[in-house]
C-alpha cells in the first residue's frame, strides 16, 4: 500500500522518487497469471503483487530492489 501511494504521489508530483533495497522474510508474491494449484508447497505467506507473471519466491539472502521513478522524466 505504501509503494502504491508513493507511485501515485510521484505521478502527481507530490512525492519524491524512491529506491528500496531490502531482503524479505520467506514469502511468495503472486502475479496476474498465478494459479493456486501451481503452488505445491504453500508454507510461506502469499501476497498479491499486482504484476504480470506467476509465483515468485523471496527470502533471506536474496537482495531485492524496488525502483519507483518517473520514467517520463
């Protein structure tokens, strides 16, 4: 929710661009093509990511970068 609000603020010109560098606890994100039957071992929480694709695992040791930029600039 914070990321979506930040992106909307960037679009509106009321928020600065932002880059997050982080490491998630064990979890899955599900994209718009994810089918629940494809997830064979749902031992970690699943979060709807609102992106394309299927399931993606994120966890300790995996560095993640989320980039929120105004690409029109």
